[in-house]
């Protein structure tokens, strides 16, 4: 069972976080939600209770993927979080899968985790920051071990792309069918 870390912060886009967490769990993944507080107040006022504090993650804790929801304030908070930066750097050095949606691809840029010609996408509001990469308007972009997506409206497709990499096509199709995403 793949083990996934989903960090959340005050200002995280709750729709993205919940869809990612839910879809990956439905697909058989062990999802750990890590917060920068005991209670995280998301972008639209939804309160979430993390499973663990980001600062309590040990250096030897291993994850198959780290998936970053967006939300401009949440991403801004994470840009100053040294524990998350260190965790992402270790994960990227080990070629672990990283997902980032909405404004979260900016973190990969700020932490210098994107290769020079990486194919990326993001929320249109932060596209200019990522324009020197190979920027695409595709709803989901995959470049090696990095998967990016545009925003809340693409969260289902993003989650299914993650499931395809973490499990298989059959699992992704089963989850999509279970939630009546496609008919």
C-alpha cells in the first residue's frame, strides 16, 4: 500500500486537499495529512484536523509521494516552512513522486526542485512565475517524478493521475467509476 503525505496549512484550498486525500484513500493508499497546526483553517473557512504535525515528521519517515494542495495563502505559509522544504528536498533527491496543484507548483520552483525544462502547469494566477519552464495549459502535466495540475476544477483528474502512478490504471478506473466521474 503506497504511503502518501499531504501537507496542509492555514489557507490551503480545502477542495483540493479533500479530493486528493479522499481519492487516494479510495484507491488504497495510506494517506497521512500533515499540518502546520493542530487545526488548519483552509482558504474558505473549513477546519481540518491533521494526522500529524509537519515538524514531527522524522528524517527517516519514508513516503511514496508527497502531494501539495494549493491555495495562495497556504502555499505562502509553506514557502516559509523549513521542515517542509527539507522534507521535499530529501524526497526529491530520492526520486520520490511529488504532486503539486494550483499555486503549489510555485513551491517546487522556490525550493529549486524543478528541472530547467520541466513540463509544468498551475493555476493561471501563478503561471508567470513558472513561465521559464515548459509551461502548458494541460489540466494535468507529468514530467518524470513530478505531476502538476491547474486548480480545484482539475483535482479529480490530478488525483487519478497520481493513482495511476502509485497503483495502476485499474485502480484509477475503479475509483473514477465508484464516484461516477465518468459514465
